[in-house]
C-alpha cells in the first residue's frame, strides 16, 4: 500500500516543539515533508512576502526552513521543493488557540488556507493550553487520526479543518461552528527612552453568552473542536438582496464628467 504524502508547516517556526511532535506522530505511516518558516510568524494570516527574496535553508532530508510567512512556505513547497503533490497539508501544532475571529489573523490557519486554495485537503492544528501545560501528545494523535481519515476519504474541495485541542483533554471530539467574536482588543501604551509612544495589542476574553455549538464552547468543556472552514466567504442572502443596487451605483458613477 502506498504511503500518503503529507506536508507539514506552522507559524511558530521550524524549531517549534509542536511541529516536532506532529512530525513524530505521523512519520511512521506517511512520507513527510517539513517546510516551515525559519522564525516565528504568528499573526501573519495568509500574507505573502513580495518585497524581498524568500531564502530557503535545507535542514535535512525532506526538511527546509523558509525566510518567509507560513503561506510563503506552502507556496515554495508546492511549486519548487516537493517532488510531487502532497495528499494532505497540516499546519501546526500551534501553541495557543485559533478560534473565533482569530482564524482571520492566524498564520497557522493561513497556511492551511493556502493549501486549500491549491485544492489540497488541509488541517490547522492548535493546542489550547497554558505555557505550564504544554503537552502536544493529544493534539498530535488527533492530527494523526484526522490525516489517516482524510487520506482515505478526502475533504470537500477548498474546505479546511480548524482543530483546537484543549489541555487537559476530555477525550471527546466535537464538530463545531466558528464562534462569533468573544474577545475585546485592547492596547497597553508605553513610552520608549526617546519619549515615543508605543502600543502592545492584547485580548480580553469574554466568557459569557458563548453559543453552545461553537469552537469556544467545546474547548471550554474540555473537548477537541473541529470546525470546517470554506474559502468562499460570499454571503448569498446579501448578494441576492443587494443586487438591485447595481443600476443606481453605475448611474451615479457615470453622472460625473471626466
């Protein structure tokens, strides 16, 4: 039986413990390539490096570190480094949750989204734990199990799975919806030695009114959350309702003389 081919990446950087745990969990049943950012790229979403070269550093057989973002790593892997197309791309294991609105900022999810954009089944794996409880074993085993199932059954085209595993884990897995925003963005202000203002962005969690079928609700119960995300964010209801604006918008724009 032919082994599945799996590309691993992340946003915590090539040397991250979560990436090592992930590779160790799947290397006995798959051909594994690792192409990850050389340095931490948290919060880079699906951004690309466009104004400088992307340097690639070989790290061993089928291993490379890339001077770029997680999406850069996936693109370079698919178009230059890998000898053939992978069956699955797994991004992670991130240390820290990627739920709710954070999926829009996450480099972990951004890498998986880039793979889905190339029509490759993808997982974004995250560990929801305090620094003192950093144990990637459960998340790695869930990633392994998901990779085995996806290798056999596939995923709908351009759908990725966003997986968040709490530590400690209850042993249960739930398929969930993406939460609405339950955090409040805040800024901590300070002054540097030259008197210039600077700001640190951080989040204040709001643990009230969490919808029961969502990612946050599952993780707060101790269950692993699996959220299918589709690349098409079009709101069909609004598309139909607002289509009548097309004619007045065009008429107004054409009324100006150039």
